[in-house]
C-alpha cells in the first residue's frame, strides 16, 4: 500500500505535499516520458473531494494528463457538479472529457452495476487515447471499508484490501492515495483553495459500504489498517517467492504458452501459470495441481495442457504448458482492439479487408514455418482468416498478403502470473519466439 504504512493515516490530518506525491508516483512506476508524443496518464474524476485532490496532486507531478468524468445518468444535479469539476480541471491545466454510461444493466446491487459500467467506459476511453495507466482516487477510508466488508464475508487474501496497482487486460489501475485518509485529502484541497462536490448517495445506508462507513470509529479503522498492511506484506512476499520459483525452475513465459524446463515448478506457481495460459479469472484447485506435480503426469486442467516433450540425445525432457485447443474461443470479427480467447488483443494500424476473422492458427503450418515450435503450440496462436484461408500468424512472421504486415496481437490474459509479468508479456509480442527442438 502507498503512503505512510508505518503509522495509521487516521491518527493525524496533514497536507499532502507535491514532493510526497511525486515520491509515491516514483515507487508506482515506471512511467512513460512526460511529453506530448506519448500517450497521457489518465485520471478518473468524479468531482468529489478524493478525485479532485488526486487531480490537483497529479497536476504537480506531470503535465501530460487527461481526465475522464463519467455520468451514470442517475442524478440530475450531476450536471452542475460535472461543470464545476471540468472548470477546476481546466484551471489545473488538465484536458477533460465527459463520458456517459448509456444504460445500466437491470437487477439488484445498483452500486456494483454502476461501478462496472463506469470502469467499462473509463477503460474504453483510455484505449481510445492510448493511455495504459488510469489513476483512481481510492484512499485509506475506502481501504478499511473494503477490508471490513471482506472480513465480514470471510475473505482470506482479500483482507489485504485494494492493491496500489491492479492490472487489467491492457490497463494499469493505479491507486496512489491509499495511504491518506479522506479528511487529509480534503484538508489538502482546503489548503490549495479548491472546492469539491459531495455525492449525496454516499449517505444512503441502503449501500453496504455506507453502512460500514458509518459504524467504523477511529480505533476500528486503525485495527483494520494494520490488518490490511500485514496482509499486503504477505501477498507481496508470496509474489516474490513465485517470481524466484519461476527463475529457478527455468520457466520461459512466452506469448500464450510456457516452457517450464526439465522440472515442474511449485504447485502454487504452476496453478498461477495455468490460470494465465488458460485465460481464466481463477486458478484451479491446489489439490489437483499438487497431484499433478506429485505424479509428474501430463494433464489437461483449467483450459491448459501440461505436456512432457522428449528431447534428443542427453538433454533432459522439457515440460510445456499450452492452451487447450478444444476450449479455445470460436472465430470473431477482426476489429482493431478486439479481444480473442480472453488473451490476445488485435492491433492493426490500417483498416483490414472486409470479412476478416480472428481465430486459432490451427493445423497445416509447415515445419520450417513454425520457427522450431511444436505444432501443439503454433496451433493455438492467434491468426487472421478470410474466406477460409489463413492470412497471417503474426507471432510466426507469416503473412499471405502485404496488407496484413501491420497486424499484431498483444498477449493480455485476465490474470498475469505475477504483478510485473503482464507488462513483460506485452513487450514479448515484439520479440522473437524461443526456438525448440522439433
């Protein structure tokens, strides 16, 4: 968690300085250069005290920013609130775009549905401007409220609360204000002479978060803060252990498949790898993975296949983890930005010919064209098809027509193996694939 984790943010009220904010952002990097020729860093702004404090502090950190305000269409007074927020943002030198949720899905849990719709609009807007970082204004009060709700539900790892960085398919959601209380952020705005608007729905006790908020006193907040801090330390240590395990096991994570080496990694690491390669939100049960590791047997689990390939001569056999072909997504229209199989996002600089589809490369790729990769790997790579003909497999450098030379696919699974792994995988899409024995 960011901020001053050594002491509770609820024991004092302070002014967040520009230097303190810059220190936090440096720890949450790396960041793209602060120049106009690269995509901006995006801000989610509601007009409330937290997001206005975020915008003010961000304006002291860098110039190349863009703010997005989302209108859910639920409150008529939002018109004036949005106008006030936009005026302040422009005063701070931050370009702002207003987004609208077209319609909220029917059903219970309005707050949750509104949140999902809001993030969908924000992420779409980030992709439109090329932003890969979205700053949101969750703070310490939000953190302890989240932990309190998760504790009530019996969550385990969730007791670490919100992470400072959450990785989505191709966007980082960054929370730099988790170490500061709601009152500290408002004190910071008062010190800067800036105003904000309070959303009256934040007082509606029909929402679980509001009920929890109103029943948390300072001692309870301090206790929850310490609980979240300890859980976050444990989670970080777990990720560090997994990263070491990946290196020691000789794992090479490529674009949708993994060379595991001559020995399997720990069950915990293998489960995380299966979740990543299978394109799943959740890992398979550790019990099933432990049995696989114990017996060292080939298996199909969680949308992935664990295969042992024999090597020639005295070289040890190698384990591979590849996508299970039988569960790969069917073909879908090839539009720029389309996500196929929950793992690959299409990028094309020019419009594609009509009738193109994204699908698995499949069989029939000649051995010399596979770049030393086994057919079980190349068959699951993304390809473009038209009229039943395979037009390109970018990962193999195969193009049936020059019109497809600008096509590429980012590997963006919903769950990276570790926090740092996803961004490494994005850059791997532009590097040569590792060669293997036939």
